[in-house]
């Protein structure tokens, strides 16, 4: 019995169309990654597709629908190495990393889910796939000067530093998870700026007025 091959529909390949407002929000979230990749000279493209719906008598007030945007990352040689989309329910980054076998045979993509507030982590994942290898090491100079350990990532055209420990409290304070740069000199300059921010936050905390306990006589809950 012969097999029948059917062509996939646009919805199968591109996902279900979404309202324009939702598509704009996803575009903005992906733009945060695209900005970092562009700064690191990584070849990436944000693809936006309008869903065309044909009707005999289209309504003037019909809502415009868009297919979910895709951030596609390419290697220097031109082939696609990663695709980033936004989870429709969670709002997290869905990172699909292309993989090949020993003989360059395509394998199933590796999928990573990254929280929406960590675009730097997404940029690191896809930049490393676009070219270069990751170096997980402690930079002695940074550790000695800034008093903490950094994980350094390098690839063909850039580098990055990320915190080995990052908490919600640090995020609330405005401290970054990490930063990307074209070279080590730029990376060091960004580390200096981060150190200045940490020192400013510590100074503000120390300068905050202390809460003093009321005298016993002024505490109405005591008998």
C-alpha cells in the first residue's frame, strides 16, 4: 500500500494565529534577546508574519491576526542553529537548539525553557550554538576585584559574564544576571559599572534610618 504524503498547513508550521496585541507583546519580549545578540555580532532575525484570512465578504471590523513571532539565529555559514519563541501560556522563552550527529546528520532539536525575565540566558544559549565553545571557569581577576565568582562564556565573536548565584532579591534590586560584550575589555568595563551599582545599593542600605523600638511605656500592647 502506497503512503500518501500531505502538506502541512500554515497553522501546523507557524502555530495558531494570535491577536495583534498579544503578538506585539511577544515581539517586545523577543526584542530583548535580539538586542543582546546584535550587540555581540550574532546573526539573528525576528520574523513576523501576518495571518491572511480570505473571506467572500470580509468585515471592516475584523480583528487582525498574526502568527506567533520567531527569533531565528544563524551560524556564520548561514544555516539555522536556533529558534526562539514565546510559550503561549507561561510567557517563557522556548529555545530550540539545532543538533547534528557525528556525520553531520540532523538530530532532534534540544529544547530549553527560560524564564521571561532572563533574556541574557537565552542570548548566551543561542550565541554558543551559533559558534564557539563555552568556557565554564572562574576569572581570578574578576573574583578578586569584585568579590564574587563569574561564569565566563566565549564564542567566535564575543564573550559574556553571568553570576554563578542570582536570587530574586538581587533581581528586585536591579542587579543584572549577566552581560554580553564584543571583547574582554568591554566585558571588564561592564563589570566595573555593575560593581558601582552594587556599591551604591549597599550605601543606600547603610544610610537607611534604623527602626528603633518604642519605650516600654509607649507600647500599648504591653500591660
